[in-house]
C-alpha cells in the first residue's frame, strides 16, 4: 500500500499552509497589537508580543522579551494568536474565510471592550483603555486577499483524482495523401 491510502489530510492545491504559518508567526511576534492609554501616574504603552515601548512623564523604556510582560499581556494577545491559527486553518481547508475574519475582529475588539469593562468594574480615577493597532489584522486580510486559497482536488482523504484528461494535448497532425501512401501496415502477431 502507498502512503496516499493512509493519508488523513485532504489533497490540496495551492500555497503550503506551512509557509502561511511562518509568515503569521513572524507578524504575530513583531507587529504591535495595541496602545494602552494612561493618565499622569501611569505610563502609556505600545505593546507587541516580544517587545513593549513604555513612555510616560519623564521616562521612556523599551523592553524586549520580558517574561513578566509576556504573561501580563497574554490575555490581550491570546486572540491574536488565535487569528494567526485560524488563517493557517483556512489554508489547510479546515475553516472558512468568514470565520477567519470574525476571529480577527474579535482579536481587535475584545481587548478594547475588556479594558472598558475592567474600568467600569474596578473603577478608579485613571482609566487605562486598550486601543487596538490592527497591523496583524490588516496583514492577515492582505494574505487572504492576495494569496489564493486552497482548492480541494480530492473529496476524500487518501484518494487522488485523475486530472490527466484536463491537460492540453496537441492534436495529431492531419494525414495527407503522401503520408497515407507511405504508411506501412504492420502485420498482427499470431499467438
């Protein structure tokens, strides 16, 4: 038996989902996700998964991969990772484009509304609102728009369809009187 008979993946034609995964991992790690506003005693911050820029009154800091920041921002960035995951699932033909866009919108809106909810519940004189920076969302939309989605070339896993009939073949040359006369009939082999 060949490997195709045991395959559990659908046969796809198009860009490899691994390439899309690499692109989305790089974008998710480096692109800024949001801006956190702050009042006088608190600092303002632009954050990404691997870096943060903190600026406020009389100070300016740049942090690269601070484990403390990564864990504290995990609730703000978890949906961005989900968005990258769903884009890869789209290119594996396991999700629809609509679902990917909805997860992307959630990754933008949930931190914003979550920060407003925190402010209402916690109260306090200094609100810290998260404003999304949609670079990852826009990059994902560009990828969805510019890179062709997968085409399923087999309805079941492990079954390859024969597309040889679809290939263009050159028509045989037309026979003229000269070629007909020069053709020699070959005798049939006797058994």
